[in-house]
C-alpha cells in the first residue's frame, strides 16, 4: 500500500506532470513572471467556469479577503459578522483593518454560519457578513442574502474551501459558491481542491465598480502606472502559479468527483456506528469535500488522532481553538462570547485523509482503523 497522505499532491502531480512542466517552461521562456499571459488566461478561464463577470487574481486567500473589505470602504469600528468556527484568516483581516469582529454560531450539521444567528447580531454598525463555506459545504446563501438585502449589508463569501460547489436555490436555479454574495474570495493554497504550487488567491464579483476598485487596490491603488488614486497593496498571482492553475482548472470537476467518491466510501463504512456522525449532505447542494470531517460522540477524539498516527494514518483537527477564543482577539472581548455549538464542535471534530488519489486499499485501511479504535475505546 502506498503511504497515506492527508493530501497527496505528489501523486496528483505525477498524473499531470507533462502538462504542468510544459506550462511552467512556457512561462520561463516568456520571462513574463508577473501578470503575464498565463495570469490573464487564468483570470478569464476562472470567470467562465464560475460564470461571473470579474475575477481579480491576487497573492493569496487572506489578501483576497482584505482587498474585498478595503474595496467596501469599511471603517475602523464597523462590525463584520463572521463565524468563529473557521480558519483564522477569515477573521484575522477584520482585526488587521481595525474593524470589529462579531462572532456568531454555526449550524451543527453543516458547520457553516447560522442565518438566524446573523439576524440576531445585526446592529446599526454592521457593514458586512462573511459566510464561510467550510470543508466544502455551502452555507445557506439564500437566507443569508435575504437578510443582507433587507438590512443593506454587503456579503463577502469565503469560498477558499468550496470552489466548484454548486448552490441550488429553492426555485431550482443554480449558482457557483463565491459568486452569490457582493464579493467572493478564494485561495489556491496547494492543498485546496484547486491548488497551485505556492500561494495564490482570487476575488470575484459581478459589480463593475467594485471590480475596478479591487483591481486597483491589489496593484498599489493605481490604474495607470505611477499614478496612485487610492491606498492599495501589492498582491499578485505570479505567472508560474497561474500556469499550474490553467492546467488544473479544467480538471477541477473530475477532482471533485474523486473526492465525493472517497466520501461515499467513508459514509458507507461509518453509517452503522452511532458514535460517528459523517458529514451532512444537503441534497440540494454539492459538497466538494475539501475536508472529510467527522463528529465523534463518546469517543476520545485526541486518542483517535494519536492512534491513527501510530498506524501511519494522518488526521487533522480543524479547528482546535475557535477564533473567539484566540489570544489575538482578547482585546475585542470575544472570549466572553457564548458559542455553545462552536465550542462543542471544536471538542469533537476530526478530519480524515481526503484527496483525489485515495485508492480502495487506502480507504479500507483508514476506515477499518477508525472503527477499530471507536469500537474498542
């Protein structure tokens, strides 16, 4: 059996090696390392895939969130509603821009922000909502957008873990996650479903004015070189990373299908065990399984984590400390928040290996070892 990886980028690369190597060498031959043709091609290709008017590539997913908030002219003290159960980048930029994070609960089944909790937390200072499509599961965007529109609040989708997911409206319409809110942000970190071989990110919107402004912000606040109209930053997707993404984007749906197939296996393997809750699947939305995350009940989660490590099976805890309990937010008084579901989840979740190259032998071994521990401890 091949060694099991949390994300097996080496095996994935071997499948596309010739295409990737050729694409990278084309960039090297062109010596257009910054904002070259590969970047322009990728921006257009991603816009076509997402069916969105504008895609602005940038250096990473965290920058994407920061640029989005800057473009909305959020001011120090403005409140931004966000889940606490998420990767720190979602909330870090809020504090960086001297905004006020307002941490709210998630849905215990989907792990995504709870629309009812959003509604309860809106004040006259609320200027933005940042739903996170966590682990590849879409948040309830139809309800979130109804709330946001009622109150005139911008929505910034954190789509870093769910690119390629389809959201289904009650009337049957579909739309890609990341294109539903005012602005969508994503990351191309190597482990993502669509990952490059370094850092990378992108911002998308259907708003022409916001698109122009975000493009300026990402490029030192300039439209014309050396003429800086607004305060910006330097956030670029380099051409080599774009070349890799140009190879991988046409394969994204196949990658998602492979992840869903692995998830199907896990679901069936754990279905009869009442100590394990497998990821919730909303039949109306396409879970793309950036992570395959279990909820354990009556099981020593950390004990399982160590047991699997001893069996040469990697696992991860996403996330052991929610944002509202992080030291970096102590000055905001966030530690006083009572987020029972969030705290409950952080004590019980564990993520198993999930990637495009998992084979039957590996899946059998992983699931067997998980069940051995759960059933005997």
